[in-house]
C-alpha cells in the first residue's frame, strides 16, 4: 500500500459551525472598527513638539507647551516645570519572513525584559506548534517521494540538482541586478523540477519500512496541528489554506486567555496539555525522523523547504518535550508566527538622558497585506527596513516567479520614493547574515539564482557587499529627500550584536530628529 494513499485520510479537521463562525466574524469586525477609531483619534491629535537631548526648553517654545504630552510618567525636565516625553513611531517594514517580528522581540528583550519574562510560559504551545508543523512538512514530502514511480528515483550517488545546472554567461561588474530563472526548481519538484534523489530502497526496502513505522507513530501528533492552531487563534483562520498561528492586533485576547502573553498562569487549556503529553511520548520518534538518512538526503539534494527555525527546534526536541519545559530566550526568538495586519508595541525608554516613548509597528509583510501599512505612515518618525539577504535562492510564496531579493529591492524602492515618508529617518538592516554564511559554506552558488552576480567569488564578503551595493544604489537613485541611510548587516538571533545596533540606531534617530527640528 502506498504511503501517500492513507496520509490524507488520517488528517483531523476541525469545523466551526455557522453560529461560531458568525461570532468570530463579528468579533473581528469589532476589533477592526476599534483599530480604525484609534487611528482616527491619533491623526486628529496635534503633533508633539520634540525636546532637545539636554532637556532644556528655551523660552521661545513657551506658546507651544500645550502641544507636549503631559500624561506620560517619564518626564523630561523643562524650564517651565512641565512633564514632557518624546514620542517616536518606528515602523518595521519588509517582506514576509524578513525578521521584523524577531527584531520586535529584541526591542522587548532590551527595553521591557520584565514583560518578556511574564510572557515566557505563554510561548510554550507556540513552540509545540512549530515542531508539529515541521514534522508534518517532512512526512508530506516523504509521502510525495514514496508516491513516485521507482524508476524516477536515481541512486543516492547520482548528481545533485546543482551539478547539472548550466550557469549563465558571466556578467560584468557594472551590469544591473537581475534574479535568475530557477524559480521552478527552487520551489520544489512538485512544480516540475527533475527527478527525486531518493534511493530505490523506497520500494519494499528497509528504508520504507522503518519510515512507515515512524510515520504511523507520528500521525496522531500531526493530526492535532489544526486544533492547536485554532485554539491559539481563538478559532480565527485565514481563507485558502491550512490553519496557522497568526499575530494580529488584539491577539493576546484571542483564544484561551491563559496561554497568551501577560497571563498569570502557565497552564494552558486541555488541547495544549494534550499536545504536551503527545510530544513527550513521541520525542524519540521525532528525533529519529529528523535524523533519518532519507530526510537528510531530501534536505541536501531536494532542498526540503522547512521553515528556517525548524532545525533549531527539532535539534532540541528532547529538551522541549520535558514536562517542566519553559521556553528559553532563544526559543522565543526562533519561533515563527505570521503577522496579520499591523501590531503596535509601546516601549518607554531613555536615550542619552532623554525619555522617549517608542511606538513600534510590526507589520504583515506578504504582498496582500502591504496596503495596511499606509495609514500608519503619518505617525512614523523612522522606518527600519529589513531585507533578508540569505533569501537569494528563494521565491515568494505568493508569487513563485519573483525572487525574494528582487522583491526586497522593489519594496525598498517604493519606500524610498514614497512622499508620505519623505521626512522619516531610514534604517536598512541587511538581515539573516548567519543563514547567508551557512548557504555559501554549503556550496550554494549565488550566480545560479542572481544572473547579474556573474563569476564573482562565492564568498560571504563578496556576496554581502554585492547586495549592500544594490540597496545603497536604490536609495541613492530613488530617495526623494536625499536623507542619510543607516545600513547594518544583522542576524536577529544574535542577541548581543542586535541590541548594540538597536541602541546605536535609536540614538542616531533621536540626534537626527533633534537636529532637523532645529532644537540643538
């Protein structure tokens, strides 16, 4: 019996009746109306007057003192004895999976660590979800391989997909950037790309037998994925696909309150306790599946597309499956959650002796969500744009023809040329440099996916500088206000390095804003 034939039959689906669906829809509508009203009130408020770093307000500003925010508990001492606090709206922009939410967590870790400590137990079921999703994706890929004719599977010693690739003609250094044409291959053989690298042992051999046993033991765990996701989302799903865990405005109040950040209890509802017990019972099987030679073969030759954090969690399955498991900071930073809409985070911080309220806006980066950014542009003091330069061999999920680096450059062009953002400060973070190093060390050639890269050395120094030069060129050619650009190479999982950049960027934004306002 083919493995793939019974996999879909074993899937568990959770249906919401009409009354429940109506209740959920009405709740979402109420949340959207509340957000719209909050945005309207914010736009009607007068703009804050910003105080200089020294904290002294000269007498000429006396007629404008009523414009300052007097409600903040973090005062800046002025010569008139009033409490004032600088407010700065910072938008985190970039495509989906560029690292925006991870940067938001880094801000929280540095400026509101007590809040993160309170939230720590709440991340446990989300970590579980990330693991279950990875296991499901592996089993689905194996199911596909097993369903293929045996003659389409060359032995493991055959050439890899890269070795048969005909490289494009070399490009000269001054030629413009252009992505390669390997989209169909990179997005997987389901889109028509080549033979499978799996061994002929898949037909009646030991490989099929031991994997089939693992699959049977893991199916009950995979079957609770949708139920766990629905519980975490409070029953809310998005149309057109499998349930996921989403970050959206008001998400802390969704679902069971005991599992969300800020809750006083670390125990979740029954579904989360059930998942914890199931994960503890199958930890050995998860570990065996993850380290199985056939899975490693698919990862190496077919580029099994797991989420970037999947390997981190699967490598730590025994620690995570312990009954008293409490997510570490690294666990929280590695968690993958899809952001829907715009999520506001507030941090009261002190920079160079000045009290500042950062309003950090984390946004959904998928193409279908980018229209939701525009209403927040008026409140933005600064834009932090994240571009994952490790994604040179990846394509958009919503558009398999578009290389992710190309999409980042197009999006950055739009931000630089947007008239609504002409007075905002601009920070560029060329992100995921750790993953870039890993890919280059594994022998993945940039010129296969970015034809304009030509025959340049396939080293981290050359590749990173090549991408940096193109983003700087986009800024130089398209920035309508000729503002300064703060550019950094980053890895959002490197806590020490990222927090140093956060402090430097924050102080640079404050200094620049005060200088531009003529308050120095």
